[in-house]
C-alpha cells in the first residue's frame, strides 16, 4: 500500500473513480508486477523472478512453483521468549 500511494496515487490526479481504477490496474499489472524491483525477490521484478524460477525448474525437471519463505521471529531472535 505504501508503494502504491507513494508511486501512483500521490503523483497523479484523477477525474473520477473510473480513471483511478484504470490507473491502478495499469500500475499494478504493467509496472509493479512486471518492472518494479522487489527486495524480497533479490531485487528482481516479479516477472523476472517467475521467469528465473521457471527456467530453473525446466532445467532440473522440478515442477514445483516458486516459493518465498520468511524467517520466523524465533529464528531471528532465538533468545527472546514470546508469550503466546
């Protein structure tokens, strides 16, 4: 949401909700998901990340989809006890 607001909504003026929807669709599908680099994907675009994963799975015969994993709090801070 922060990126959407900072890079699209605050940078443009819209004539109405339909215009806003059109710009949002273009921003998300044309820029954010295809061009913009994402730190969680090793600074690659989602499209580039998926292409690289597809190429790897084709070479290795692995048909699993790309999986993103994030460390759990306990893995980052093993000495902290968290009350559940």
